[in-house]
């Protein structure tokens, strides 16, 4: 499996007292070539579940669209919101079914059910629950910041600050990451997005 040939990226997910923060930088690069400086890697799957992906842009977009459609059907059948762990399991099944021709993407799924939940998925569909996570070529730098500064039950503002700082740290050292940060906040009241520009990235 040549997962090391996936395009670079830095994506983080952090749980806080009332939801989760998903953040990703906007650069897409193959080797030394920057293909695009304005790609969205954070997605709202339902009102209370989001996903952030690193890897092949087409693969991440197809996966999210497919899961979004399945979640809508599931909601119509059960007449209630689909839980974050159900979304993560749906993605896992799709990715595992494609294991011989894998979707070259790593995913962080985050949302709120009775409490905030975060799951990391690799290209073969392994589901790993955690309080915070990072994927992509800049993940090591981002995790270094989050390991040192993450605290349970942080406020939304502190969690967002930490997510942005973790991605900024990765951007400074990872040439495949840069050009701004998309932030997706998923809370009990729904979701909202914002973009933070980065100078000289």
C-alpha cells in the first residue's frame, strides 16, 4: 500500500465541553508542486456531525457525498438524527469494502450526541475514538501542540484557538500545508464555518 504518496495536508479535530472543532488548511500539493491554494477539506455531514479529510481530493469528496446521502436516508427511516459513531461506522464500511482499491484519504469524524465524539479513520476504514486527533503530513507537528495543551471540557473559544495554533505549527514545518485555515464548529445548536487567512503561508 503506497499511502505515503497521498497529497500532503494537516487536519485536526478537538472535542470541547459543548461540541467539536474540525480544522484543516487549504493547500493541495503533489510532491513539490502546489496544485491549489483554496481547497475545502472540512464538511458538514449532518447538522450535528462533521468530517475533515486529508488525502486525494476526489476520494474525500466522493466519500463525504456518499455518507451524506446515506445519513439523509437513515434519518428519514428512523426519524431521528444519525449519531456521530454511526456516521463513522458508515464511512468505515465504505472504506473497508474498497480496501483492494482504497480511497486514499484519512478522515476525522466529529459530532455531538449525548456528548462530543471524535473518530479517526485510515484509508482501510479502521475507526479509532479519541478526544482529539490529527491526520495528514503535518499531523506530528499538530499533535505535539495538542498533546501539550489539550484539556478536557475546554470552552469553544479555547478549543478553536488550540486547533488553529496546531495547524499554524504544522504549516511552519510542513511544505505541503498552508494557505489559510477552514474551521468547522459542530455543537448542540448546529454547525457553522469560518475561514482564517494566513499571511506568508
